[in-house]
C-alpha cells in the first residue's frame, strides 16, 4: 500500500505514457525543425538581396521599354511583398523554435539566430522596396 499517494503529490514522470504519445525523454519536439526552416528562409532571402538591388538599378536606366518597365515594376512589388511576408514567417518559425527549445530544455541559439537573421531580412527588404520604388 506504499504506492498509493494523493494525485497532487504525483509528478509528470510518475504517470505511464498514454497510448499513442511519446515519452518526453524521447520526444523530438525540441524546436530544431522550426529553427532550421527559419534559417533556410533567412539565408535564401539574404543572398537574394544584392541581385535584387542590381536588378532595380539596371531596370531604372534608360533603354528598357515602357511596357517592360511596367511589367517589371508590378512583378517587383509583388515579389518584394511576398518576400516580406515569408521573412515575417521566418521570424515566427524562429520564435516557435525558441519556445520548443525552452520546453525541451535545450539551447535556443538556433531559433535566436533565425529570428535575428529574418528580422534583418525584413529591414533589408523594406529598404529594397524603397530602392525599387525610387528606381521608377
């Protein structure tokens, strides 16, 4: 009868795992997947910035037809808006990675790096939007 204790004294480790649930010691939900996804998004968009600025500079020069400029202008605004939304999603993924790492008691460095890189991307692409707009 020594195994009988009030439920308020039982910790999480005292309960057997439920059917279909993973034990917390073997659970892979440490947020690594979110952090990697956020870093991949951030790196891709950071590498895309210099060619995008060069494209804005080249299209702004004379020698490009008016119909080509209007098509390029519309496409540029659309893709910069898309990249800004995906960079914001990268920040959200990084925050989810930080939360998952804290729950699993693991380092938060991957998620934090992802948040910082995607926040920098948001600033760079907002500047790119300004450069794209001023080229017209």
